[in-house]
């Protein structure tokens, strides 16, 4: 096995683990604030706007978006690697996942900025 592939695989695995740990923390905060503390079990738009007035909340929600998107797409990429696709197909699908993740994050950050 090529040593470069092994290092890339180790990095992807470590990134997946670290992102998963951060995801548990941020998901817990998200669930508590948006579903358990909210009066009706879900924040209204006005509640969300007030919530974003607290310092650091928009940054935390943006981090949550980046982490959940990255964790998800790394997992999908791992599944593609397990399928032993041809190099061209794997490269094409990898580029598609990168584009999809970038669009998702850009759109999500745009929405966070619009709410603020």
C-alpha cells in the first residue's frame, strides 16, 4: 500500500473522530436550546433572531453547520472508498461532495448572516 494513501486515510479517520466528538457537544447544545428550553418545543423565527443577539451564538451555529456538513461528507466519502470504485468515478464523486459541501456551508452561513 502506498504510504501517502495510508497517511491520507489516517487523517480522514482522525478528522471524522474529532468532528464526531465536536458534533456531539454542539448537537447537545442545539437540542437543549432549540427543543427542550423553547416554550412550544421549537423556537419561532422571532425567538431565533433574539437568540442570535447573544454574543458568539451565530459563530457557534456556523461551527455546527460546518462540523455537521464535514462529518457527513467524510462519512459518505468513506462509503465511496469502501465501494472500490474506479479512480475516475471516485475522483468525480469526491469533487461533487466537495462542491456540495461548499454550497451547503456558503448557503448556511448566508442564512445566519441574514438572520443576524
